[in-house]
């Protein structure tokens, strides 16, 4: 096998951080990294299992690989590989399938394949055995790094396969996170985004368990004192774990930015009970109001699911009206899809797919309205933007601390710089623009 490797990552930022960690492993074992379209001896596809399209996506990517590099060895790893390894093994062209723990041992498995096997080799553990934490962070973008600090989930939401794909909740130690952040800072990155499956559940230790060894508050307190990173951003965090103590801490922090992404899933308490969520809308409302009272400029993103079994028109409108009146900034809208081995798949009141899509469209339209309103509130103000290095048709992008996107003409002097930026010209695409930006000495 030619010792070159290309990657394709599906799903969440956690997957991207883990792909980077695996890429480092393979580099240490002599593999040179190539772009997908260049052709490589080994292709690693890191999969997601959030939607029912995982199978279709996986098959399409394998076909694309074989078109580019017909003799390549193809390894499928990640959540989908843990949930349905035998199904993946039947896909023509797949050579290796690695589950939740085995994916971090990929160099050893690749070394065992002296040539392309006649049929796929499958290594997938029982999910109860996924009980160790492996550090990971994304690389390749020296501006912003996604740092994995937690993995797995002990919750039992009725629609979710993540506990079956990633195992129980476990996490890094505060001390090791700080060591990882030192390495990230040395690479030149200015912003670190903390990621995990259930981020607020941080502190259960490398092997998980009921006893909490540390806390999320301890983690962010330690990071706030770290010199060398300008910004820390908290990714998705459950509302019941986003305590008032954490909110108050972020409000006075100089490093943690005013931006929260808080899953809601439904604005109907009936639906939240059916989903087995660990809060009701009154708690969610309290969290949003507390944030906005302390940080009126804070950006708040929301996850929501439409078309869950039993979500009548009346229940959906509860969600729509609840979100419409709530002081939030944008939505991530997911259309419910039936997943094997979940309790929701057997629930009555199945919503027709066309109706699910209609509700999705309504909430995506509402999201644009919310984002426009949030951006308009900040028009005329000046906020600090961290500019990224990607050149898109002569333009570059960046985000303010409170997650407002801006674009300007590409200028190498701006790359990875924190620049005061006046939010003046707001386009119809909900992006602030400017023809010139002053680079501070």
C-alpha cells in the first residue's frame, strides 16, 4: 500500500477534532497526507449517525473514492461504523471498519493489511467497552481549534443513538486539557472551541462513572487564567448543565466569549417529556433571560427537532411561537428521522415526511429572521473580529466574539488577527461587509 492518506469527515466538530488526531497518528507512522481529489493509498472516512442518510452518504463517498483511486484501501470509522459495522462491510470497496475505540488504533490495523483484502475486515467493540477517553483537537486552521474535552453520554433521550455509538460519559482532566491548550497556543491559534458529546457533563474522568472528579466550572476557570489563547468558546451545552454559575462566570470573563449554543429540541413540554429531555421550557426560558440580563449582546443558538412522533400541528405551533418570542439569535433545525434501537421509533403519532419538511422550512425561515434581528441590533457598533485565512473568490471571513460573521477583501495582513471592526453595512445575506479594514500595529 502506498503510504499516503486522505480523509473525509462527516458530522460534528467533535468528529473533525478526532480526524485530526488520527491524521497525526498516521503521520507518525510514515503516511503523507493528501487532498481527497489527489488520490491516496489509504482513505479514512469518519462517519456520523445523526440522520438516516448515513448509509447513503457513506456509499456515495466510497464510490467517489473509487473513482479517484480505484486501488485505494478504504477504512470507515466513527459512529456509523460502531452502530452498523456489518452493513458497512457489505459496501463494495470498503476494506476496514473500525468502531468507537478501534478507530484510535488505526495504524496497527492498517499495518496488518499488506494488500487490499478480498472482503472487509471488521473490528467493533461492545459499546460498554468504550470506557476510555482519547484527547483530540482539530488542526489545519491556525485561527480556530476545536478541542475535545469530553466524550460519550449517560442520557437516554428517546430519539438519540449517540450513547450507542460513543458509550458512557467520560472526559479529560483539567491538567491534561491545559497541556493540550499549550500545544495549540504554540501552533499560533487564537481561539479554542471546547467540544464534547455532552460538554457540560465534563468531569467524570478518563473512564467515566457516577462519581464526578472535576467540574465544568473548574475547567473554564483554569482556562480563563491561561495566557496564550485570546478566546475560548463553549460549543453546544445542555440547558440543565448550563448553570447560572457558569453564565455569571462567562459574563465577567475576559477570555470566554458571549456565545452559547443551547439545545432545546422542542418548545412543547409534552414533546420534551416524550423525548426524555431533562428540563422543561420554563428552565430554558430562565437560562436565556439570565444570559440576556447579564450579556445583552450575547449570541444564543438553539437546536430544535421537528416532526417527532406525536408532534401535532398544535404542538409544533407551541414550538414555533415559543421560539418566536424568545430572545435568541439563530436556529439549527433537524428533521426527525427514525433510528434503529431507539424508543422513539415505536412511538405512535408518526408525522408524514412532507409535513416534517414543511415544519423544517418554517423554522429555518424563522431562524433567518432571528439572525437578522440580532445582527441589526449590533449595526453601528464596533466589535473585535478574528479573521480566517481561507480565500474565497478574493474575500475572507471572520467572526466577532459574539459570533457575527463579516467578510472583507482578502488581505494576508488580516489572517489570524483580532481587529476592531465597525458593523455598518449589512447585506441581504445576513453578513456584514466592508471594503477596507484598518490593521492595528
